[in-house]
């Protein structure tokens, strides 16, 4: 087995229930293969304008209430996943972009580990606590809970570096043909897994890459 570390570009939207479901799989992969893999976290625009999404994709399926029921039913099939019944039926963030902006600012200011932990806290705040993570005031409160310096993060937001990094993520997702959240891209972009991908499938694909690294791939 190769000693190379396998990079995995992981694309998600913090408001996506399937990314919330996938969180447990990411945790297990990091637990089992943490010294052999490296997740590189990116964000994409799925819930950038939630009102538009509900008025178009869900207009004939119950609007917000129909989507809320869909989220509850999606999570119900996973014993380890909990969602607050108030999300989308009562608590309706207008956008995921603000949360993504804070996450890129945190990554720029404090590094990837701090940003990864903050991303989990943001998801917990929405899916478990039904907090409106589209609002700056909520995000700053969550930032304080993580004991991250508000002014440092705010500087990355106000000077434009955070939005530039976020736009780079959004552009990269389009360039690589990422279809939705969550998506896993491996093997230098040659392999993309999308949506509700089970742990065993993810593990099997990673194990295969560990046995046959990308730099040893055969070409015709």
C-alpha cells in the first residue's frame, strides 16, 4: 500500500441535508484513514437564494413546508442523524452564502482545522438548534462560541479576501462540473462521487486509490 496521502476535494453547501448526513461518514473516514487522506473543503452555491429555490424547484411541491417535510423524511432513514422539525417550516435562512463567507474568512485567518470545526458548529446550529445561519449576528455569535476572534474574521470579510476565496470555490465547482452537494472529487479530478454515497463505497474507492496512486494511473 502506498504511503502517499490521497487528497479529496469535498464540495458542499452548509444548508444541504445530504451534506449534514454525510458529516458522519466524513468523521468515520477521518477516524479510520486520517493519516492517509486529506480532505480539502470547498463550498458551492446550492442555497445561495433559498426563496428563488423554493419559488421554482418547490413551487408545486409544497414550497417551504414541502421542502421541510422532504428534509425530515430524508434524515429519518439514518439513525445517527437528527434534524430539528422547525427548520424550513419556521426557520428559513435566506442564503447559505453568508455562512460560506464566514468559513472562508475563518480559514484565511485561523487555518483549515479551525474552519472545519466552525463548519460543523454552523451545521449543528441549523440542523439541531434551528438557528438562522443566514444572519451575520448568528454567525458572529457562533464564532464567539468557537473562541475565534471576531475582528480578525471580520477584517477578512471587509477587505474582500474572504469573498474572493468564496468566489474561487464557486467558480472551481462549475469548472469541475460539480453537480451538487455533497460531492467528492478524487484522483486529480478523474473520479467524482456525488450525493448520498454510502461509507463503504467511499472507503472502497479511497482504498483502491491507496493501492494504485494517481501518479501510477495507466494511460492509453
